[in-house]
């Protein structure tokens, strides 16, 4: 069935790094733009980073520019989010999303990232 499965979250110290993965199945991954969102307790879900279907273009929220990198491997049907120089305010549930014009968006179930000493 159509699904996105995130992994790689956990507890990390401030200043540390973590890489999130999002594995896609059940649809043609290479035709979808992909993005990462996050939602902290009591806050709305916000866009963190996005990448086009070919990987030729990316964009980032101002709060993560220079610290996070989104990438994808279409041969592995996987999108990644490398997160460096983590701050406590990066603590959130991180979700991946697949979008394609004319199709319904696909969301993963989320993975928790907690930045704390």
C-alpha cells in the first residue's frame, strides 16, 4: 500500500547531529516532490525543507538554513534530512510528505526528535 515511513529520530544533545530517513512504497517516488515538516507541542506544523522530484532544487525554512540538508535517493525511494548543530527549539515530531500535482498528498506517521542535555 501507499506509505511513507520515517526513522532516525531520538534523543540528541544540543550541538549534535542526526539523520532522518523517510522510505516510500506503493507509489512512483521519483515523480513526487518531497518535504519535511515538524510539529512541536502546542505549535502548528511547519515546513522545514523541500526537494523537487529530481533533486535539482531545494528550499529551507529560515530557522534551519545552513544547519539542515535535505536529499533524496530515487533508486532507494528514500528522502533524508541531515540535521546538524541541533538546538532545543528543534525538538518536534518530524514528518515527511510526498506531493504531486493532481494527486493527494501522502504523509508519514512521524518520528520524534528531542534535543536536550
